[in-house]
């Protein structure tokens, strides 16, 4: 007999895995886009596109919900639901804007893509650490998985001689902290509101913040925007509209640390995509990194020996 809980966890893990794959293919688009527009312009454009992409989907789903589940449709019109949707959307959008903008600034200041991938994925460390301050505890196997994943990222993303610290790296480091907060905020609100609607609202608020920053600090041109349009389309539709939405839906019911480990596989996918599509050389060092990352993710998915049923 199938285990419903196991099937649910496998489905959620699969959604997060697809998210990581799309993210892993997005670093190239971000680098190309930054050649023509500024960080705030790129961030505002991709977020606005993500909102426009999801708006008709949310409208269609709400219409179907009204016909099939009138009680749930009525709940989503309640003041409490709307407050949670607006607050959650604003906080998620603020974190997403901060993380994406800081990552773009890091790439502008010539942080190598491999190094950027390594530092960004350090959210796998920050998520359980911040969770400790919030009173959340992670089991020992998750901490072991985090340690193995960090080692895997080191071998995967960085050259044998290591790396030096530069200004761009500081931006990426701050980006990792903000993305950690994004993961934790999602976990708080995804049980209160619909995941797709929460994703749409985060793009709505994030695009407003990014657009305001663009108008204050940058001077975008139509020629620059058109040159960056292919990269913006990929980042807006695939990375934002699809991947970030899958992240929110996939995180529902998942441990934050386990979810962050799966999402960190974006670094593995970025290297493998370069190997398969661009014929880049996959070194033994990078291969070891991929194996360690895979081991860490599998270890994080192992069930606990004792389930906590008394706390339900």
C-alpha cells in the first residue's frame, strides 16, 4: 500500500528539483542581461513579467474554484485571507527584490559565475542558523547534510587555488542571507494562503520596489532594454513566473533546511548544463562536487526514525 505522506514529500521534492534546474540555467541569462541594463532595471523587468505571467493563471484558477469549491472561494475573499496575502506578498517581494538585486550587483562587480553560485548557495547554512534564533530545530542528519553540501559546493564551484574576497563577493554574501529569509518567510505564509497567489503578489510588490529603485538610481534606455529582452524573457517567465512559483508550492509541508538543500542543486545543474549544452569540460573535481551534493540531498530526505505525532 502506498504511503500518502511519502508520495506528498516526493512530489514536493520533485517541484523543488525542477525549480533548481531552471535556476541553474538562469545564471547565463542574468550575466548576458547585465551587459545592456542595470541591476534594478533587470530586476524590475523580470518581476513585472513574472506578475503578468501569473495574473491570468490566478484569475482562471479563482473562476474554477468558485464553481468547484465555493467554501474555499469564499474563504479567499475574507479580510483575514487578504491580509495574509498582502503581508506575505510584500515580505516575500521585499526579500526577493533584495536577493535578486544584490546578486545582480555581485555579477556587475565581476564576481565569477562559479563563485557567485557557491556563495549564493550558502543559504543552506543560513536557513537552519536563522531558524535556531526563531526557535526552530533541525535534526542531526540535516546538519550533516548541510556540511556535506558545503563541501560539495566548494569542489563544484571553486578552482583548486580557492578564491579571494572582493566587493562583488560581499554583495553575493548578503544576497545569500536575504534568500535565506525569503525561504523562511515563504514557509510562514504558504500554509495561510494559496501558493500561486502568494507568488503573484510577491512579484507585484517586488516589481514596484525595483521600479522605484530603477527610476531613482538608473537611467534605462529603450535600446538597452531591447538588447537585454531575451535574457529578461527567460528570467521573467522561466526563473520568476515558473520556478519561484514552484518553489512556493513545493515548500508547503517541507522542512526549510531540506528544501534549501534541494534548491541548492541549482549549482550542480548550472555546471551540468554547461557540460551538456556548451561542451564545457567537467573536471574530476567538479564531478566529486556533484556527487557530494547528491549525497547531501538524499541524506536530507531520509525520514526520521520517530515521528512526532503528539504535537498535531
